[in-house]
C-alpha cells in the first residue's frame, strides 16, 4: 500500500511518522511525506472550515497521484477547533477520493507522541530516561523533547529512533486524544 502523508512539522518527515504508520499497518509499503502547506490546488469555496477543505484537497490530490491512502496530521497548537474540524472531515463522504484516510490532530503537537514511551526514548539515547508527565498535558512538548535529547543527536533523528522502538499500546494509553484516535483510524484500513 502506498500512502501520502501530509504533516505540519519537519520532525515528522524524517522517519518518525512513517515508522509509526508502518507499525500500525504493516501493509504499508511506502510513505510519501510532504508538508501540508505544500498541498497543491485551491481550497474549495462554500461552507466548512479551512482545515476541512484542506483535508478534502489533500485527499483528492493523493487520489489523483495514485496513492492508496492518505494521512493528514496537524498539531493542535492550542486550537481546539482543529479537533472538531478534522473529526467532521473523518465522517464526511467525498466523491472521487480515497476510502482509506486518516485525519488526526496531535495534542499539543506530534512531539507529545515521542514523549509517551520512556523505554523507547531510553533505547534511542542509550541512557535511562524518566517517564514524562502525561504527554498531552505538556504545554511545550518540543521543548521537553529537546531537554531530554540534549546534544546527544539531532531531534529529528531522536524522534525517528524513538518511533521505531515505541510500543503502540503505550502511545495509545498515554496519548488518548491524539495518538489513540489516529491509531483507530489506521486500524480500519
């Protein structure tokens, strides 16, 4: 299965999100990750939020380029309307688009998913890492990840290594709003 992945940040694109997706759905052969700001075309006119329209556009573009599935992952970044908008998009039927799609909002950001599994972080860094408080309640998870990683490696490499080792059940339990919802959508594929 070929998946087009639209994402918000640079750290998702360097293997971390792809590793998580392939763990969630082993049938995925390739992931083409691009920033969601690079989606081509113009947003639709009419009713609906900008994010809902972006989800439709991403899905249509992935379909037209021959992908089997599409993922749109955005950071919540304190904007609770993003959850509502993408949940609405999940339940919307779009003509001439991909049936396999996952639209997700990481609470507060994708970085929280990386902080969920201290065993995976310890493995990635080769040293013990203490369990973080509830990742989705950390106001600046990227800063916390930088603090944990220190100068041991580039943050994008740290994220990719953690994602490769992460226990999916731990992520679902510790990130129930963002990751768990995302995993449920992928499980339907």
